[in-house]
């Protein structure tokens, strides 16, 4: 199965998705901010990053921009998963190569699992 890095500062939500993805057989790595997310991305080289936009210190868009400049992990697939529903931010995430931008409140955990499965099969 896939290695998934979840960058989410809301611990309860991060733990829930770690349990869901882990239960589906994936290896899950958690990070609570962009800085630790970058460290984990470089170390673990995940197939997929689930990225929140509103993070402490550095936001998800800034993280995504930095990720794309790292030669060894620049092509990592990223799904933005946030409640920050701003068209300009969505557009910027897409420009930086996010494969999807999901609004947390619009999806059940099961629907997120299904979406992630589709992307991991591509």
C-alpha cells in the first residue's frame, strides 16, 4: 500500500485520518505544521501528501511552493484538505500542482478515503 503524509494541525482530525488510512493498509506519517511536514516529506518520500491550508507559522500554499522546489520530492502528489474555501487559494494550489482541493465539511471520512484511493491508483 501507499505511504501517506498527513499535514494537519488539528490533532483529533489527524489521528482519525491516520486510523482510517492505516486501517486500509497504508503507512501514515503525521505532521502538525509545514516545517515538520517538510522534514517528514524529505525523510519518508510519501506517495501522497494530505495538506491543510491553515497551519501554524507557515500556510499550506507556502509549503506547497517549497515542496515543488525540492528536486527529490517535487513530484509528490498533494491533495489539499481544508475548510479554507477561497477561490484564489484553490487556484494557487492547483497552479502549484495540487491534484485536488477538498473542503473538509463537504466530505465524510469514507468519501475522503474513496477519493484518496482513486488518486493512488493513477
